[in-house]
C-alpha cells in the first residue's frame, strides 16, 4: 500500500475532527425559525459552535482542494473523471469488488481514491451551503428582511439543499468508517497508515541515501 504523506495526514486529522463535529452537533440543534429566534434556547450555544465549525471546515477544505488542484498527480487520483481514461481503473476495481475482491487502499489510482474525491465534493457542498445559510438567514444576518420575499425564498431553498447534502455526508461518513475498518481487518493497515506517524527509516539507509546524493 502506498503511504500518505505527512501533509495529507494533517489535513485528514483536521477534516476528520471538523466534519465529525459538524455532523454530530447537528443532531443536538433545534430547528431555527425565520420568524423568531431559536425555538430552544438551550441549543443556541450548540448552533453557534456549529456555525463556527462549518466556517472552519470550509476553510480547511478550500486549502486542501487548492493543494490538490495544483498537484496533477493527486488531482488525477481523486478526480479521475476529469482525465481521459482515468475511470478505467475505477471501473475495473468496481467489477472486482462485486466479485468479492477488495481493492487496495492507499494513495494509488483506483476506487478508494475516487471515493475520497467524491467525499471531498460532498463535504465541500455541505460546508459552502452552510456558509450561505449563515449569510442569507433573514432577520439574523440580514436585519429587517423578514418581509423581503426573495430573501426568504432563497434562504428556504438553500436550507433544503444544505439538509439534503448533510444526509449524503452522513451516508459517506458511515460508509467511510465502515470500509476503513474492513480494509484494516483485511490487513491493509489503513488506520495506521493514515493516522500514525510515518515510520522512521533505519539510520543506515538514511546515511546511504545521503551518500548517494553527494
């Protein structure tokens, strides 16, 4: 299995925490009405934390996607549908999976990386619609706009889209964790490869590599 680099591990740590917090905190929030403030005062702190977490998540995702976009190798791996012939390995591994063969994990081109790319797009959609939700909320972010029909309509539609994407995010989160456990049980070392620090190479190999460079 091809290992992830240190920067990717840091981003994965940050996104794992931020996205998990957003999903689980959403279950503790009451519905927010555009005609009044918060229906349950006890959820105000959770709602505020959810908003801050969403903005933080959007910033982390934007920074990571920028890193992905300027790296052709990573971009081809995560978004193979953008490249000619990039979906062939993915379709081949889908067929193999249907016959009971688990695709190799890691940073190679194939089904796992393709699924990671889809997850990034889902989480980005959830984060962006959440940020727009904050910006468009009538009477809260935009004062005195309760009677402004276009604002209310846009906010209502955007909220429905955000909730729909959130359901997709939950499905992805559950599937992602489940398949990570399956890969780990199959001996592919996914959890150790992503969350554990990279093992240090023996001193002899390091010295030999430095001598070859000289």
